[in-house]
C-alpha cells in the first residue's frame, strides 16, 4: 500500500469517526453542548416522592440532555434562599410559588405569557379565582407569573367511628349536656378536643389506648407552622389584618378573645410534640390513631387515608368551625388561601423549565393528580377517572370545594409575609408560650406593621 493511499485511508477513517461521533451527540435531537440542568427549589412534603420517582426521571427519559435537580429547602426559609440566590446572580431555574413571598424576588421571575402563547398552554383550565390568587400578582400587573399547583385552604378531619360510637356519645352527653357531634363552632371544637384527650390506659370506642390520645392538633412550630394554624382562627374572627388604606384592624378586642382561646386549645389538647412540627407532621398522629380531630391542608389527605394506618375507612371531613359573633357574619370558619404554584426565574433555561412545567401540569394532569392528590385545574374536580380513583373523594371533595369558597386571598403586597405571616406566628407563639400578654403581643404587632407600611411608603 502506497504512502499516498495510506494517508487518504486515514483521512477517510477520521472523517467517518467524526461524523459517527456527531450522530451520537445529536441522538434525541439535542447537541451535548446544549445539555440543560434545571435547578428547582422545592419544599418538603408528600408531593416530593412522586416527582423523585416518576415525573423527573420520566421527563429526563423523554428529553435526553435535560437534568432536573430538586433542592429541598426548609419551608420557612425557602423564600429567603430563593431571594438570596436571585439577588446574588445565581437564581434557581424553577421554584415554589407562594403568593405571600413573591414580592421579595418578583423582579427576577420570568413572565410566562410568551411561553403560554408559544406552546398553547390552556389557561381556561383554571378558575378565575385561582388565576387571581396563585398565577398573577400586583407587583407584576397584567402578567402570568406562575402556574397553580395546589390552591388550598384548611379544614377539619375527624374520626368518624369514634364520634358514632355509643359509649363515646353517652359519655359526652353526660359530661357536656349535649349530643356528640362534629363541631360547628370553635367553642364546640374545644369541648370535643378536651373530651377526647386521654392518657394511655384509658379507652376510646371500647379499645384500650397504648399511647396518649389528643383531641386536636395542627403543626405549630413558630413562626410558620403557628401562623398557618392560628390564621384559621384569626380569619374566622372576621379580621383581615389591614384594609385597603393600610389601617390595621388588630385593635379590635375580638383578637384578644381569639388568641386566648387558641392558647387554651393548644395547651390543653395539642400533643406537646406539635411545637416541633412545621407542616402536616401532625397528620401522622391522626393516621396512627393518636388524634380525634386535626387540621387538614388538602395536600395531606393521602396521609390520613393511608390504607396501612388506623384511621383509614373511618375519616370524616368538615369545614372549619364558625366563630360565634365574628365580625363578618361568616357561616363557617375560614383561613387564608394557601398552597402555591410553580414559578420560573429569568434564566437562560426558562423555556425548558416552562416545557417541563407544562408537561407535568397539563399533559400529565390526571397522572399528577393521582400521584399527588393535588387539585388546581377544572378537570381535577370533574374528570371521572380522577373522581373514581379514590373512594374517599366522594366525601373529601365537596368539603374541599365548600371551604375554598371562603378562603381569604392574601393581600398582594411584597410585605405580606412580614406583616401577616411571620407576625401572626410570632404573636400567637408568644401568647401561647406565656412570653407576652395578649395585649403586649398585639401592640408589638401593630407597631411593626405600621413601621413596615411607612418604610414602604404606603402611609405617612
């Protein structure tokens, strides 16, 4: 073989290898140089496992070259971490959207209208109230800034079998002079909670208790857990925190009445461990037969209905109880419209992040609901495939929808988290723990609220 032929042969071989290597790089339609890593800030909760086990790996499988890294952040600190990352020039690509915290990083979030039009995302799948509360914000007028994941507001779960047991009914009537029923008022909830709070060795519904039983609970680690829980009483009182002129309504005596009630409820019927729980942890007590009633944020329903738990098949659902004499004549209790959504930061990866979001919440809408028991789109409440997926939806969904009709929409100001969320938690915690008198804690809250409003330029 001549040297000339050898050189030509080698050149052809290198060319073939180069072309072949390029073909491998472009398999899946995306060049290796264009590989994308999406950083996603999430909070802990029952929704994490379905994403880790199905949605993230499945999307990565369908889209070679895309990697999604979920970073779980503490619920009460994640807004700070998202803000610091954005302000430091290293924003997450995606994050959990809580309307109360949006004002702290609103300038760094990608408006979604461009992608919604480009990829024909169906906004009509969401109720106007959901779009208003979870997908828009006053700091970014006329823009869609997030996609709702699970708008929700809390209500009550209770042990139906214990309420219906003849021994319990007879004992309650003998002690309280009325029939044992699901509480319709907060005063009745205290009585029922007190009645069911028992020590190990006592009995409930004819069965001896191996561990202490408690009447009612929420997760009340301060400030976040305490805020979420106490706001159910606060808004049931008919208070709003402040009006459109930024005038506090906290000086009404009904607030003192409400926090004193709350202090008694927490100290008399809550498990001591509740003070260490951030969010939903108390539902494991309900699942395991250690609570008679509990606050339920709907995303925790799969815990209370766990087929391996002691409560499964005996779970009842009820709206929050009414506060008698409340300032707005509310027929049931109410809390703030919580839950959240999925936002995208303004990074070079924003379009891929939107495509992932659309795939999860629109293309996989039924799968998403079945794996997470989260509701946001109309089909989640209407699709027969979803409605028949869990037998308890027949009782759960009507109460969920009724309670949502009374959810309080958070005032859309950047300072809401500071003047309402954190402040509420600190106020209630300091009263419950005896650190301050109700009046002292209230006056501090009012002073801080007015200071924040002056600093923001809302008032002189």
